[in-house]
C-alpha cells in the first residue's frame, strides 16, 4: 500500500510538473511573406532555431505566410503578431509616421536586427519590348499585393520615374507565388519583386519562359536614394537567372526583423540568442544569408530604436 501511495504521489508530481511546463510555455508568432519569398524562409529559419531549445526557454515559435512588410508591421501594432520581417523603409515609415495612407504610425515599433539586402527586381517578358523600368507605360504589370513591401516600393519607384498605375494597361495585384506563372502564361508583361537573391520566384520566371531582369535607374531614382537613408543602390549579378547574363543596376532596401515594446525583453533576448548563438547554421538555411555578418546586422538599415532584449544580448557579446 505504501508503494502504491508513493507511486501515486510521484505520478501526481510528474503531472503537476508537466502542467507547470505547459503553463509556462509561451507561443510567439513571426509574420513573414509569400511562401516563395525569402521572408518566409527568414521567419521559418528563426523559428527553427528558437524551437530547438524549447526545453530551456519555454518559447514555441511559429511563422505563417503573410501579406508581407506592411501587413506584418500593422499586425504587430494591432497585437496580432509578436515579431515580423519588414523592409527597412516600412520600418522607418511606421516609426516616423511618414506614410499614413499605407501604415499606421507606431512609436512602439522596435528593430531587432537586419538581414539581407533586397533590390527592387523588375522582370519583363523578352517579347514585351521592355528593357528598363521606365518603359512599362502601357504594359500589363504586377505591382504587388496590397500590404506587401513590394507594392509600396514599386509605387515609389514608379513615381520617381514619372509613372503611375493609370499609365499601365493592367495594374495587377498578384502575390509573389502567383506572378511567375502569370508572366509566362502571357497574362502579364512585367513583374516586380523586392526580394533577396537568389529568389525562387525569379528563377521560376527565367526557367519557364524567355524573360529578363531589367534596370531601375535614372535621375529620379538617384534622388530617391540620396533623399532617403533606408534606400541604397544595388546590383543583381549577371548569370544568376536564365536570360540575364549581365549585371543589372537597381536600388533597394534591407530586410529587417522587427518587434515592439509589447513583446517582453526576455522573449526577444531568447530569439536573438537563438539566431546568433547558431549563426553559422542560420547562414546555411538560404543562399541570401551566406554573406551576412553579425556586425552589419545590428546596425544596417535599423530605422527604429533597438529592442531592449536585443540590446541586452548585443551588450553581453561585447558588440555594443
């Protein structure tokens, strides 16, 4: 009988302990982008590293596909996501309230780290006659889905080149996963994408039909870059995609990982720790990550204040 009592007490203790662990476990959500884009890989990769150590910190991470930068920042502001991936320009606009028609001002937005560079990538069917972005007038163009950073940056670039949606024969709003097929089915002449390279969607376009990546340059673009610190000139290497043998000049932003003051310091600390304590593993999860350097990621394109949890880790490492 004594043994039965002891076993019952042990079972109760185990059950109580399990319940305590379950109660202590915290679930966090990272907003990403379309499933063919690098944002999705960023979020999935971060969660993969965080979830490897659930037993130590009790944080369970998931990273669903979302509408992209603007959607992620607005969702963080609304308390629907804890963290997200967003272009550096939209991080800036959110914190400074400089794009109220696209994104709500959010003084609580916080930078965590930057990731890879993201050029505005414009791909045209070879038979469209388009050899530069300033030649898209009268063409069928996918400008990006509402809520995406691609949509916002494409519109900014068009304005800088003296163009608007009204100049297009068709202004399509397809998601990244849908646009290559639409281009190669001859439903579009041009697609645009703000993305890290190499990109699966751009590779699909080059492999499925005759297409070419075209430049985004000119005086308007020069002024845009000069006036806005979150933009930078960029080069897409030749030979990366079928049909594009020479380097292509454009401009772009950085992918940044963001959160807000509503996400506690310890959670952000553990997420940052998961990434940088396993940095070589992280860099192998996508070709766009190969050239990443810790010292650049904690300062490049961070146009909102750093989160306290990130600062704690960076100071521990002696990086700040």
